[in-house]
């Protein structure tokens, strides 16, 4: 007799049955009772070895990191580890290459370490309810916002307000007189934050009365890690060679912005005198570069604290929630008034 048979007989999902049989929170008492009665009726025999192993690993929280070369994620990971340990738990980190499936990695972690709960750092947000059904423990998507096409009751998320953040960056450059503004984005297959920020960029241009120009929106192929410095350098170098009239670049991450500054320098352009460059994230190194980077700062400690608080509330049986946190534009040395508008 399989757990799937119990789910079918009770008219519920496999995830619900698993949580009920393992006495996990988040299941109505009547539903839990009905599932257990059906399990007895069907003479369901759980794997005792697996149950004992799960019980011994209840102090483990899994962190599934999609895009492990992203320097912003490294900062988030350190903060999560500190918070989790302070609560008496241990963090198990699973690093997933950008082109790989984070849900498949999560299923592997569930089978091997049997964590008490799970945090997804990065990843696509166009998942289906069937995908989330494989995640049988409380989980939170960190830095990935609520997807409009999914039922928000099925999962939880904590993220920055990407749309507002990109709008703040574009408005800042527009106020400095920039009109030929380019965007450095993720790869062409991105179905998550990269796509969201690109859409926000186009909307912000329209709000400022700047006509859209698809040749100024740059995305790479799927063969390279889109959060790497090499990726950003290649994207920016090609842009500046093909469109030397560009006066400002909005990069979707700080890593891409720093790489763009290097590319501009190698092409003989001075930032910010000849070209303004802005980033997004506010990673620590951007306060020490020359020039210091103008960027949309994500409040990492607030994001991590909200993520962990939400995760542990789910473990206590509370409902799924979605939290959107505002960022702050930090104007520094990499953006300036466009030359032709300078007095």
C-alpha cells in the first residue's frame, strides 16, 4: 500500500497525507484524523527506518541556492546561516547551477537529509502547484516574489519590490538628463527576477516619456552563468561597441554593473563622465569600488529576518504569506548628469 493510495481515497494531495502521517503542522485536525483512519483501513505500513532518520534530522533546514555564483546570494547565505543557528538549527546548503532545476534539487535534499523546512534562494517563479506538491515540508521563497498566476495560499515568499526599485533607478537617471539608457539583464531563458526587472525597466522608461528601444535591452545566451562578472563584461562590451551613443546603463545586479564599468574603462570611456552605470542589490564591495556604485540597496538583514520568521511560523502551523520589502536607492559616484545636459 502506497501513500498515493491514501491520498486518492481521501481526495487530498500526497503532500497533505505525508504531513498528516508525520504529525506535521498546517493540517486541519479533522483532515488529519480522516487520513490516519484511512491509513489504518488500508493497512498502510510506513518505512520505520526512514521515519527514524527523518526524526533525527528535524534540526536541519535546507537552503536551496539557485545561481550560486551570484555574490548577493553569498551575503544572504551567511545571514541565513547565522539566523538559523541562533534558533538552534543547522543549515544544509544545496547549490544549484543556473540552468538546473531547483525543485529536483529540493526533492533530492528531502530524500537524503530529511530537513524540517526549506528555503529557496533564487529560482524561477513560474512553477505549477504540482511542482510545489513535491516539497513536503514548510518552505519559503527568498528574493523571489509571489507569482501572479499561482495560488498564493500554496507557498510563501519574501522579496524586494523589484518594480519600484527599478523605477527609482530609471527616474534618477532621467532626472540627470539621460535618455539613451540601456539595460543589462539575465539570459534569454530567465523566467523570474531577471524578466521582472526587465519589464519594470521598460515600464519605467514609458513612465518617464522615453521611447523604448529593444536594441538597448541586452540579454545573454543560456550557456553562461548570468550573474557572473564575465557574463556582465561580455554583455556590456558588446553593447558599448554597437551603441556608443548610450549615456547610461541600468544593470540588473551589482555584479553586472561592476563588470560594465570595467568594459567601459577598457573601451576608453570614463564612468561617470562619459557613461553612468547603476546596479541593483547593494553588495558590500560596491561601497569600496572606484567609483562607488550607485545602486538599489536590498536590506539583506531585513529580508533574511523576515524569511526565517515566516519559515518558523509555517513550522508552527500558520498560513502561507507573501512579504514585499522596499529597497533604497543609494546615489554614489557612478552616476552623473549627462554631458550634453551639464551646465
